[in-house]
């Protein structure tokens, strides 16, 4: 298995969040890289993936002399599918939590739009720290 495949695994789906308010065009920004790399929840999910992958690798090592090459490859493919499913599930959970935190903060600050910071050159109200705090 490739440990590098699990790094940087969350394609954060904050995107554009429109919040209906009566004020002018107030724009918020969220740094998705910081959310992934600094949030307690994101780090916890990454640890779950890493731990599961290590357990799978250890199991495959133990079975190397005991199973045929075909059976061992079948087991490896099953583990890869399981790991991919776990990754998708954790990504979905994180995205839901981040989206809810962003939506709450956008309503609180009466922001009309929240964009992912990497897509913006300048401007906007950075709400990343608040979102990070809500993901603890």
C-alpha cells in the first residue's frame, strides 16, 4: 500500500456558500489547507486512516509466507478498497462538519459568500480560526 496516497486526502468541499442576508456583498474566506492540517477533527481522521493502513500492511506481511501470491494480492486489493471507502467516509464527515461550521459563522457575521481562500488573491473576511475552533 502507498502511504503517500493517504496524505492530503480531503478535497474540502466548502466552495461557495451563499447566505441570504440583507446587507451588502460581504465576503468571507476559509483556508481549507489550514482546516485539513490544523483541525483536531481533520487530524483525528488522518490518524484513523494511517492506523488502519498500518494494520493492513502488518497483516499482509504476516500472511506473505502463508498465502499464495494470488490470495495475497486478493487480500491486498480488498484492503485497498476498504481503505478507499474509509477515506471517502471520513472525507464526507469532515466536509459536513466544516460546511456546517462555515454556514454558522457566515450567518453570524452576515456574510453573503464564503470562498476557499486559495482561490482568492486578496480581500475577504478570514473565518478560518473560528471554523477551526468549532471543529474541536
